[in-house]
C-alpha cells in the first residue's frame, strides 16, 4: 500500500484503501526491513473500514394544517448503495414522532399530520452501525392555514344578459373572512375579468355577460400566500339563447292556447276588485276551473351566520379555560355574500342573553369570561325584516380547568399505551410508566412521552397556575403519541 523511511523512530506513510475493499475489520502489516545496525520487525495493527451514509428526503415545502401527507426518504452509502433493514428516527420540531426501518431499496415511508401552523422542522436521523457512519437530514416545512372558497350565482342565465358572480374566501373550519386577497375567475379555463380583491367580509364579485349559449364550468382560484393555502371551487352555469329570439314563439304558443280555450268554451279569468259580486251558478251548468298563475323564483343560499373563537387555534378542540376572557366573533352575510351591517344580533350563552350590533364589515365581537366549568351552547340569532331573512347559528364550547384537563389527557394517554400493548401496574407512577415504555419492544416517540410526563407532573404536583400554553403543549405531545402506530408483528 505504500512505503516510507523511519526518521527519529517514526514514519508516515500515506495510503489509499482500494474502492473494492468491503466494509469490515482488517489487519495492516507494517514491515521494517532492518539494516546493518537494526534487525527487521513486524507490526499488524487493526483498521476498520467504514463508509459515510446519506439520507435523502422527499418532503413537500408546504402543507396544510391538519393535513395528513405521505413522506418518503432513502438511506444509502456514499457510493449510492442502498442500506437495508436499518432504523431511521423521525422527529418534528424536536419531538420524536416515528421510527422506521429501511426496505431492500434503502427507502422508508410514513404518514405525517402537521398541526402547528408556520415553520416546522422535520429531521430524519440514522444512528449508524459498526461500519456505517451516522447521518441525518432535515427539511423545513411551511404549514399553511387551510382556506375554503365558495361561489354563488344563478344556475341558469340568458346569453348577453349580465349576471353577478359572487363568492367568499374564509379560513377553513374557523370561517374567518380573509380580506384583501386576490381571486381569479375563469370559465372553461379562460380568465374572465381582472383579478378580484376580497372585501373585509371575504366577499368578491364580478358582473359578466356570456355571449354564447352552453354549459360553462365556472372556477374561482385563490393562489395562496405565505400564511394561507391555495383554494379552488368549481360549479356549472347553463346559458340559454337570448330571450329576444324566442319571443315570437312564445306569443304563438299563447295565442294557440287562448284559441283552444275559446273553442272549447273555457275561459281563464283573473281579476281583482275591492268588492266581489256573488257568482250565481246556473242550474245544470258545469263549474269552470279557475287557474292561478304563481311566480316561482329559485332561492340562493340562505343568510350566513357563523360563530368563531379567534383565540382557539384550529389545531385544538373547542376548549377554553375557566376565568379566561375569550373573544367570540360573529359573521353575518346576506344571500349574495354581502355584509349585513348595522343590524342587531341576539347572543345566548348558557342562560344569559346578550345583544350586539353587526359592524360595517359584517362582523361583531364580544369578550366573555366563563365563571363555571362545563359545556356551553352558544347561540346567535338574527331576525331580518321577513321570516325568510332570519338566521340561527350554534356552536358548543367546553370550559375546563387546565390543570384537570392535563391530568385527564394523561389518563387517556395511559389507556392508549395499554391498547398498544405496554404493560404496567394500575397504580404505577408516571416514571414507572415511562420505564415500562422504554423497555417495550416498540420505540414510541420517547421525547413526546417525556414532555407528556413532565407537563402532567407540573399539573398534578405543583401549586402554581397552569396556563393554556402548557395545556397546548401537553395536547400536542400526547397527540403525537396517540397517532403512533406500533408494529404489532414485533410484539408477539
């Protein structure tokens, strides 16, 4: 492999291990040839041949909050040789969320639900083996708030007659209107009009006349941005020929109908008088049917009245702390998606009735502090000028003591661990439960378990106030564990 000269009792030889050398332990033979003064000698130190490893991740740059996506990765040696049957640890924002094993192609795959809105860090790490060095790879994932689009317009219209296409853009689930967002409208893939901006109520509208008859596919598109996900909605519109070309046809049909009635002796009489004279029925005469023509109009979607809790992130259930002030919002839009402003709104929270007024953006906000634990039914009622213009909305909210809630979450977690197959005594302490999990065959996300136990101990044993922030961390930690799916084949 090389040779050198001994100088002052030492030597340095640079040698390169051939690429064909496999991984493993080897002996290096060093031979000092000797001379007239010194005898020759041998040395055979051990050397271990190892390789670098590389993790490659196939991760989307953006996902929607609460969306479950399939993620993939590959583990290879430095020469791209796949590494089979090795453990890969997956962590999300510092929490261990999964442990995988590479297949014969060095690949691993899992499903991940992203809850925390904003920047998230996902890392896959390989602990290494005797001959394969450890490696890790991280990826940044932007978690966006989901959005939802809606469209409202008549299902049928006449050619060359202007119709109004309106729509709304909201945060999904929370139904918070998104203002000043750009919306594009298209018909059969062709853009119609300029880009539209949503108003304070999340509403956009466009007046447009279609020149040709047919069925059009109307699509609204929101491209999304750094905070909100993209959204699309499609619906059909049928355009009939212009009514002017068919007027003569309907006139002829009407004349024919009148003529037919006249020939058979029938008649239709619709008239209004302040006073009606009694109709004398002649003996033996047949009653003539009176035909009443009623105009029927297609009603659009009803008035929209929604209740929101702006301080409760959509990743969490509708749970709020006793004694903490909560801002409750109300959104009121008419059938065309336009804000109904300046109108009174009746609010019922439990047995208490409140009154507020909708502002110019179609919203109202009230601060409310719940003094007792329990489940509350929050109702909002709007009474319009007619019976058809009324609206009622309801939403349930559970008021809790965060300390008790965290204790309850930990109790649910222990039930889940038993379902996984972890065995521990009924009266086991949290740390005994943790040790039972660590000695189990499966690798449950241990960091999430550590956080869950720490937050439980803080809630159960401390005397200081437990904040909503602690509850949220506990909720996410135990949810990470509850979503874990153990490999049942390894626990027989």
